[in-house]
C-alpha cells in the first residue's frame, strides 16, 4: 500500500522501479483493499505539498481498513508561504482547495493602511496650501495683506516681482547655511521696480550711486557727520531708484550694503534709528514713529521702522528703514505743497521691498 501512495506525490521525479514484494507482519489483519487506497487522491504538485519519504511497510499497523474519507494526517503545512498548519485531514479535493485559499489580511492592518493614506493626503494638501500662501504673498494680489485693504484703494500697479538668480552654491541671506546673512545677489536687482505710470528719476535709475548722492537726502548740517559714519562702517556700495507718480508723489529707495550684518546694524545704531528716525531728512518738520504701522507682511529676521509727520503716519511725507542682514534700505514717499502722501502705496512699496531683501 505504501508504494502506491508515495509514487503520485513525487510527480516531478522519474518513475521509481517496482518495489519487491514484501510480506506484511502476521498481525491477523487482512491487506488493505486496493480500492481503499485509491480513494485518497494524491495532492497535485501545484499545491506546494513537500514530498515525503515513503512510509516503510513495517510502520503500517492498521488493524482495520482505512475508510475512503480519511487519509494520513499531513506532518507539515500544506502551504509553506501561508504557514497555516493543517489541523484536519484532507477529505476531498474540494476541501484541499478551500484550505489553500489565501488568508485575508487582518482588519486592523487595513485600518492602519487607510489611516496612513489619509495622513499622507493631508500632508500633501497642507504642503500645497503653504506653497500657495508663499506665492500669493510675493505676487501682486495684495487683497489679504494686512495694511493694504482691498482692491481699488489707491495701490500702485507694480510689475510681477521675482528674486534674482544667485551665484552657484550661494544661499539666500536667511538660509541656515548663510550664518552671516549676506546678500549674494546683485544688489541692483534687489531694488523694487517702478510701478506703471511712473516717471523715472534721472539721477536714481536703479544703478550705483555715490555716498554724496545718498547724504543729500538729509539736512545739510548733518551730511558731514553721516558721511564720516559711512566711511567708518565698511560700506561696500549703494544702489538707488526713484520715480514720480501722476498724482505728484515722489518715491526714492536706497539700498546700502556693508561687509557684514554687524556693520549694517552698527550704522543703524549710530544714527539712532529705532523709535526716532535718527538723522533727520532734508524736510522742514521732524518725523515721528508711525504707531499705526503694524508691520504687516514683514519678512522674518528683518527689522522695519516707519515714520511720518504724525503718530498716525498721515502727512506729506513717509520714511522707513529696513535692515535685512548686511543691507540697510531707506524708503521715502513725499508730496510737495499741502497735498498728502497716501499711506497705502507707501506701505505697499515698503512691504514689497522688504520681501525682495528677505
């Protein structure tokens, strides 16, 4: 009987030579009928059932015929990949197929996968929102920027702004790799462009200017002192741009770059720019700190001080300083006569220039 059951299991091997006839022990049991042995169909090779050694005839101790619905219990798992031990005998091929079906994944694992998918989607959405916010702030859509109110409020039509390219391997001023907070881009390209409808200042065209030109914006009795401070502060160069709008508002923007952030801050301290504008401009009245300025849109790691003829900032002139790393900016908007210089375009200019330096 054992020779007949072992042969079908090794379906991929060469046919074995007929085994010599052996006598069963005289235990009084009759031989197992051939029909009983054939009732247990062999497991096909595709079921991944490992081949077993033929059971020696001496191990068969059956006292009674084996029923057709029973077979020798498997000693190893039917499906090695699933590692599921067979606890019940294979009664028929249909039952064997049922055991061989893949075991479904636990529900908890599916819940984990779904949770991971949800969190991944949330991160992507938040990342997209963050990128959109950054792009919106640096674009010309200023409706939601604090201090700029709504469309049609007198803002100027500036062209779309973009940061200039950096030399290869050079970081932005407030990048973690740029500890000294140096602006490696061309300073002239960091100047805010003139808005639509502006008439360019022939002296301040967006290029380099002299120290003499810069100090000419201040009172005559203070120009010598300021010139000496600039000479002692390791000033590298000055870039400037100016224009006049159809309503008569004159705008001037100066960018002063120093050898280090310490020199830029040192000049700001030496000229006492903080709660006061320090060295006064060439203007008939002294300016005061604009307490209505809430620094809306200010770039982190930069410092902004705004001044006007009154504490509310209203008047014929607006002045502001921006310190961004190694660079100090001066922004001036003014009107001649009794006409008021509007606050909205001044703050718009101030915010945009701050962002270009950040």
